[in-house]
């Protein structure tokens, strides 16, 4: 059976689980696969260049999602806790995760041709998330693309101390499973704090960082002044659950955790892409980061011979469960490579 078929059935692949629990990262000397595949695809399908550029629909999606979150924050203030938490998880977390990915699109300047408008729209998308991060996110995310897997630069990779705490200091399968479940429940903190700890010099200390902070805290203060502090609980809980054990948060694991023993980027083509700016088309996105979300499915349609046989993730919720319950998968299930001096400016 092909690796893709094994992934589709959700079972453990021989490569991933045959040797038991991984205790170190997957080290590679080869370059990441996307730059070379992009060259091959453009050679075979130069018409893909017509897909380059921003998507005008993005700003309307952002405006609608932000309006929905403000409405829900105000409307649900007096709901009983069971219904309130259900609304936060189902609506709030889904909406805020969608805004995470809107900011991701805008960080690639794929909402407008004008770079300033992308940054300003990103700040609006940032509003219901409570904490200002859209300007900082861009710098770390661009490094993730340019230096995918490079140790000490790509802050998307778990740190050695995360691996030590979750896996290296763990004995039984049950203990390992519980630790991974706790990590998944609180993973928003890892994604928020890890970049600034690993690569603090990437934080852009400039006027845009200041503007992001001023705009964000002005929104927070305005909401509290007009509606009371309880609206902030809605936004805060929405942000927390958006990065916790939530169906859309499965893409954090699905994109780059090594599940078949060798592949370091996986695409997901399921229905949750509708809520996530097609971020599941992740091989396509890394191959062509200048193609906006609405056109990513067209990349696969135009060049299926480059994507159909790659291992795929069939379910974001399923990959969360596999991360938690498959003893062979954990924080060390990521590819690392030594920094390439040729890429330095």
C-alpha cells in the first residue's frame, strides 16, 4: 500500500511506528522540497503564473468574521455557562481560527496589492484575538517559509526542551499520551511564545509594531468601555480554544509533522478548508506562497501529477487524535536541517 493510502485510513505507517517512540528529530541534509518542485511545476505549467496575486474577497471575509465575533461577544454575555461555552467553542473558536489564517494570508500580502493595506487589514483581523500579533507573526512566518526546518531559525519546530518534557522524560504509554493531550490542549501558548524565545531578534521593532499594539489595545478598551469586561472573556476563550483541541487546529499538526517516516509537508483537501482559507492545500501553499487561498485548489487541478501521489492528511480532527494516541508520534516528529549559509543576507 502507498503511504498516501495508509494516511487515508488513519493507521500507523510502518515507517512512523515500526521502531517505537521517536526520541530525536528527523535530521536531513537535503534542501526543503518546495523550491525545486516550484521550478519543475512552472516548467511544466507556466500558466500557473496567472494565479499569482491577491484575492479581493479576503477583506470581506475578514470584515464579516470580525463583525460576527463582536456580535457574539455582546449577545452571549448573559447566557448560562453551558450554552456560553458551547457558543465559544463552536462559533468563537472557529471564527478566531479563521482570523488566524486570514492574518496568515495577509502576511503574504495576498489581500491587497498595497502592502500597507494588507497590514491594516491584518490589524482589523487581529481585533477579536485580543493580543496584538499580526505584525510580529509576519516576520516569523516568512522565516518558516524561507528556512523550513532549519534549526534555530524555523520557529514552527518544537524546541528540544518541549521534546524533553513531553517525550524524553516519559516512561509509560499512558504518561506519554496524557502529556501530548495536555500539550494539544494548551498548544496556543507554545505557538505564541516559542518564536520570541527561540528567535527574539526577529521581533520587528518599528512603527508597525507600535501601530499594531495601539490599534489592538484601543479596540480592547473600547469594547470594555461600551459593553463591559465580560465581552473580553468571549474573545479570550475563543482565542484559547482556537489553538487548542479544536477541529481547525488540527492543521498545526497536519502540515509538517512527519507521519509517514519521510515526508515533511502534507496537504489536506477536506471540507474544513472552507473555514480556513484553504490552508490545507499546504504543499501547494509552500510551493507557491504568492498564490492566494482561493486559487490554491487550481494549482492542484493544473498540476495533479505533482501532488496526487504525495502523502496526504485526510482529517484534521483525526490527526489530533493520532498525535495524542500514537506513541510513535510526538514533538520529535519534525524534520530539522542545519542552517544554510548560502541563504543568509
